[in-house]
C-alpha cells in the first residue's frame, strides 16, 4: 500500500481537504503533518488524523519518516526549515508534489535563494492554473511536470439555491470588494474607483476582513467608512461555509483587484451563481476563465454602465462542469496513484 505524506500549514482549506480525502479515498494511505503548534479552528478537531510538527525534534522525526514515503505532497512552500531540508535531500525531491498556492512563489524578489533553488529542482507541480506553472518555469527555471488538479474542496462549486437571482426584486446593489484583509486586495484603489464613478445608484459595499492582517483591516474599515458611510459593511467574523455561500448569493457585483491568483474559492462560487465578476486582466485566473469560456470583466474598465443587475447565465453551466466534485475526485485519484 502506497504511503502518501502531506506537509501542511493550518489554513481554512486544510480541514475540508482532509475530510474529502478521508471520505473518498483510503485514508490509511495518507499521513497528514501540520507545521506549527496544535490549534483547532477552521473545522479541525482533535479527531482528525493529523500529527503536529512544532519543534526541531519532531521535524527531524518527520524527515526520517519521509524516507518511507512513496509521494510527498507539499501544500505550499511556507516553511523555510522544510525548504532547506528538502533542498539538501534530492532523493526526496523526486517524489515531491508541490501544490502551488500563489503567495509562496509570486514576486520572486520576496523569496529566499533556498526556495528559488528548491522550486527549480522540484519534479512535480500541482495546480489547475496552467499560467502559474508557466510563471515558475519563466521566473525560477522550473523543469518539473505539470499536474492539473483543483486539490481543495473550496474550489468546487456547490449550488445551494435553485433560483438564478434571489434578489431580482431589490433595487439596491450589493458590491463585494476583495476576499481578505491583505494589501494584495488593493481595497483603497477599488474604493476610489467606485467613488469616482459618480453613480446615482444605491449600493452597499461588503468587504470580507476576517482573514489576514488585523491592522490592515482597521485601515480598510477607516477608509471605507469615510467614503461610503453607513453603506459600508466590513465582515470581521469568520463565517461558516454554508452561511458564507448564502451571503455570496446576495451579492450582485464582485470586484477583485489582485495582481496574482487569489480568492479563487470566492470567484468560482460567484461565477457559478451567475454573478458579475471583475478582476485584473492578464492574471493567471483571468487566463483560466477565458480558456474555459467563462465571461469575466476587466476591473480597469469599470464604469457606471456596468453597475446593473444581470445574470451571467452562460457561466453557470461551465462553472458547474469544470469545478465539480466529480472532477476533483478524478484529478486527486490520478495524483494519488
């Protein structure tokens, strides 16, 4: 029986992934190691089959165990200690499959020389964004194999309501800005762009800020309140997944100004609900949706004429087909074989 080792950090994507693997595959083949001190959030419980790596001795123990692994799946390259240990063990790199997150490789000038050399030597790259794979080939000299995979259940579209637009009778517009409390969302740039539209339409601005930098979140709240007053709604509390999906269904227009791939779970859900989504042209997610024939809009071209309710009905079927649980199962099966 194959032994597949997962090296992770605790993030909101991880507990649902462990559950998905446990429910759809032989979980006895899988060993889940989370870097850091034990903490139970995002739905992770003490009953989940995980081992915590929170000191040097446990890290040494992990690397001894990796000698017996058939596959090592790296859920992001977030630990410099792990990166160094892998770099100096080329026999491990042959069986390493790196799940590319975005923040762990975009903007090479921000990353260490060890990570740059490691990326060049890793043999397997896992993502459903081909443009991200091409990015590391261009900027890191990567030569490994591309494996197309959605990886996380957060990238699966789940239709929670039958109606195409629950809010068709409302005159107000609900606008979503960004997905987290990080500067990469370019919140203030979007706020200014909305304000300069000079629209007479009544709209509410919703901004998820429960995830990321608390200080930056306070800055965004201060600026948003100045510009939009009581029409500005910062979302500071972590919302359970089902409840969050229902919230997204109340959104009419979503504005994402990330310079790299981010907010994919939000974007997929919104497009699958027929919502109008704006993003930056040329990003890897822009390229993906265009290749899939999914209609999106360039945020730089945002104008008052765009602020009207319309269901992007052509997107619904395309999102449901590609970002499906069946496709995720098929791709993971190939990855685990």
